[in-house]
C-alpha cells in the first residue's frame, strides 16, 4: 500500500514538472513574440512619422515657392541643371534655394497643441523651436530645389519651366546607425503662366463750346415766375412731315397728356408758382430749377458787308436778294403802333439795330419766302417793345422770325409786348425782363430773364414743336472722353505635376 502511494506521488510530481516546464517555455516564446511585435509596431510608427515629416516638408516647400514673389524671381534666374533631365540631387549643378533648413516660421507637422479659448490651438515654444531647426516629428528634414527645364534664362514664364524639389527626412539616433531611416519625396513643379490683359478706363472732362438749343419749351426764364389769370399754353407742329409746307395753329377739340397739343412746356432756372402746374391751362410739363445753360447774347455787328439804313420810322420795306443772306444795319427802329416793317424777297434778311427797337407790325410780303433775323444792341432806358395791332411774323411758321437781343432792361424799363394781335416768332432775350400787355396769341418760343413775376392776362402761348431742333449760339458744356489703357500682367502658378516617394537608406547616414 505504501509503495503504491509513493509511486502515484512520483508520477504526479513528474507531470507537474512537465507542465511547469511547458508553461515556462510557452511564456518565453510569447514574450519573444510580444517583444518582436512591439518592435515591429515601433518601426511602423517610425516609418509613418518619417513619411509624414517628408511629405509635410515637401508641401511646405511648395507653398513657400508659390507664395513668395522674391523666391519666384530667384527661380526665374536659376540656371538649368546639367545634364538636362531629372537628375539626382547629388548631381545637380543648380543653385540651392533651400538647403539645410526649410523656411522658418512654418508649423511643425504634429506640434504639441495648447488649447485656447473656444477650441482654438497654438503651437508651443518647443514645437516652434523644432520648426526653426528643420525638425518634423523628431525627424530632420531638408529640401533642395533645382531647375531642370526652361526655354530661356532668365525664364520668361512661357510654361516650359520645370523644377524638382528634393525633400529628405531622416529619423533615428546617429549614435546607433542601425536605427537610421531616410525617406525622400521628389516633386516635379511646372511653372504655369497666365497672361491677363486688364483694361483701365481713364475719363477726361473738358469744357468746350457746344451748339445751344435754347428753344425746347414754350416759355422759359432765368428767374422764377407764375402762370396766372387766363393765360394758357399748348402746342402744335407746323410741319409734321418735314416737307417745308407749314400749317397754322388750329385749336384742338381736347387735350390728352402727352398728346400732339400737349407740349406747351414752361420752365425756369428758378421756382415756378402753383399756376404753372394747373393742367387745365398749362398743357405741358412745368420744370422748375432746370439749371439750363443759355447762350450768352452779345451784340457783334459786322464791320463790313452790310447795307446801312437810316433810322427806321414809319412804314418800311427791306428785301432779301438772290436767295442768300442780305445784311442791313440801322441806328434804331422807332415805329408807331400802326406802322409796318415789311420783309420781301427771298433768302435770309439780317437786321442789326444799334439802339432802341420799338416796332409796330412785322409782316412778310405775300410773295416773299425770306426769313428775318434781328439782332439788337443793349441800350439804357425803355429800349425794346412790340406794339402790334395786327400781326408780327408768319403765324404758320414761327421760325421765319428770330429776334435776338442783348437788351438788359428790367423793372420799369423791361421789354414789352403790347396790343391785341398775334405774335409769331422766336425770341431770345436772356438779359431782359418781359411784360405782356393786352390780349394776344403768341406762336413760337420765348426765352427771357424774367416775366415780371407772372405771365397773366388773356395771353395764349402756342409752342411749335419744330423749334426744339433750332440751334443758336453756343454754351460751354462738359464733354467727357474716356480712353482705355490696357495693362498686361503675367500670373505664374507653380503647380505640382508629379510626386514620387521612396526610401533611400536604412541603417546608415
């Protein structure tokens, strides 16, 4: 019994020893495997860090090239490496823009981040110092740029330029050569240039004399006025088809805004009274504060080439000849209320009046085709009046009579239109005050300095639409001319067009 018990105990002890030895052996194997895998994991991590450092440094060098005009100027002047093509960095004869260090001030690849308010981060001092020393992920990095192709030196950025950036990262402990690993990224950069033409307009404004068109309204004055009493305005077109055959004004059956008889406009460079806006009497637009430029009227008679006349008084006839321009000059015109100045013949009759101009009727002879232009000098006192009992001008064609006066009388000396007949003509009196007396119809256009504060009475003003195109004199007008200068600029983009990654050494520097 004792012998069997001992035998069993010995067998158990033997089995236990075998199990212990087996477990110990397995532990050793597992420990070696774990250490091996841990080492492999470290090498993988080191390789990832090395690759990240290399690619990051290459990207930083590309950005540095693209964003610095000074660097691009240096790239233009670089000499193409010899031999041509894509050499190894060690065989390049090109100048080196970036050698042992990347551009300072660029962030490290994986810097130690210091949280700031609202989730922002900053690079700590240690990371910034590593960046300045060309360190990424504890790897030493360096880059070199060479030029491998260009049609000209210096480059003209004609899209033929090619560069290579060699970026190398080294990891490991120099005192333990077996830990050294080196990775390189070779990046081909193409200089892509774009030429842009930018037009730059330049405006120049000069004041130049420009033909004036002062007769665009029925009534216009420099100073403000009102339309009161039973005065009214409207319009018609004496030659609507432009065939030279004129028809007199005919009262319309009704008025419509913008209609053919609704251009009896009134205007002023001053303020218009409420009567100017009464559409039952003023059939046209009322324009206050128009800031209209009027031609400067001065008296400039010719020194020769005219026929002198004595002072005109009583009934007088003057004729145009040969269809051209016939010029007369008289010291004054002083007619009675029933006297007539008759215009005969053809062409244009021009009468210069040195002094006062007080006229009765002005008629055109039945067979006359002439036009009449009267220029009056400025005189003192009451020096200008129309005292018609019948007609002044041609009721069918106001443009046949043009009266231009430099007379500057105002107040008690103002120019006056008296009587109860019709007045057909175009009056330009920008220096004179005007007063309308009696009951008359006025056909044409009237420009004055003022209308004594009001246009009143039974006057009816009928504007001839054709007079808007009638030019007389000049005004100074701002003329703006624009010239365009084209500036050509060349924009260069340094674009990566090829990228190669390779390991270049293990276990040695």
